[in-house]
């Protein structure tokens, strides 16, 4: 049994020329998916002056520079842009890519981004409330061509999305590590559910929460695609693996845990991916942080993907 392997690229601390090289190599190598993330500052935040490209523009560049892969973002912070604006941007990217858009949506968490760029920093509950309104507007604009919605945070009256996306119904993803409301929102509004940086057991628990949420509203849980993002700290050999173990230990960052990463040798990574397949994943995205170990990346393509990746459309 295999799954679809994707690539999650943070557009931070890296020149655009290098990003283009990574995207095009992954496209040529047969990856199913490439995504960016939506941050104003590099993560983890060390210096605010560390370079970080904006998400919508980065995703548009990704769409223009690739030919085969699905083009995504995991995830756009729905509070950073009005829903109509994000729906229009997503539609434009779908046309640039020839119908390869995958739209991930979330509530955001990076406090410094919110406060420094003038968004305040509402409580998690308020951010989730606002996100839920935004998701409904975006979904109806992409899937139905227009939206009328009157809520606490947004008020739109026949907001038309023209042209419509190339795809009849672009897939919408809900992403996050929450164990209650996030799975419920995915069950209610999304086509895919992405969980970042959790081990196989926790990933499985989130899938069980998603199944329960689907059952509660009468939705077939098989309708949702389930994926996981994992940090990429694999080495091409044992020497490289040891180097990346030390890198991971030195990071000491709350969002980078041992459980939520692929590390070790290619053979060990194949075994680890098998655990996510057993836990119910249909897709797995390796998350790259610069500087990229090109030797390890090529070893992943040559020695890991043939064993675990479901090639093809």
C-alpha cells in the first residue's frame, strides 16, 4: 500500500532562485503536490529582518513554474485577507496553473505576525469563529460562483467570482493540529484535512476525531483526503542522518518535535512512512527548511519514493 508524496516549502531564508530549483526538481521527479506556507516572518522567529516571501505571490509563482504537481498552500491564514479577496486570488492561481489549485485554510497562530502587521491577536476561539465565517464565503465563491453571507465578522452581498475556477470544485483543505473544532470544521466544510508535525499515533487520533465529526453530520468520511506534513531531517546515509539529528536537537522549537519528522536513513524513513499509511494517511508532505541538503533530497527521490509513493495522476 502506498500514498501520495508531496513537498511543503517554506518561502523563508531562501532566494527565489533556489525555490524555483526545488519546485521544478520536485515537479520533474513526480511529486504529487507542492505547497507553500503563509507567513510574514520566518518561522521560527529569530530576527524580523530574516527574509520571508508572501504566500499568495509565492503560490502564484509556484503555479507558473510547474507543469504537473498540485499547487497548494498549507495554510492561508483567513484573518490576513478578506474572504472575497482570497477567493479571487485562489481562482487566479487556478487559471495560472491550468486547474491545479489546492486551497488550505486556517486560523493562524503566529502572534508577532498578527500584532506587528496590525491585525491584533484575538483569542483562539475568536480566530476560529472568524475563520469559520471566511471558509463558508470562500467555499461558496469557488464552488457556486458567488456568495451572500451576513455574519459577525463578514457581510457580503452577492460577491461574484468571475471568472470561475478552471476546476469545477477546487478542493478546500482545513489544516491544523486541534483535536476538536478543527476536525469538526473539516468534516463540515472541507474536501481534505491536513495535520502538521504529529507522530503516527496522534495522527490516527485526529482521523478518529474526523470520522466522529463526519458521523455526527451524516457525511461519508471517505469523502475527505487525509494528509500529514512532516519535517524533513533525513540523511543520504548514516553520517548525514547523524548530522540532521544534531540539527533537530539544536533547534529546540515547540513546532519541531521528534515525533513530527522524518529522520534517519532512507530505509528508516520508508519504515516510518509505513506507520502513517497504517494510521490512515493518503498523503504525506515533507516540509523543507533551508539550507536544503540536496544529497538527502535526491536520496529521498531515488530510494524512498519508489517504495511509498503512488505515482501518476
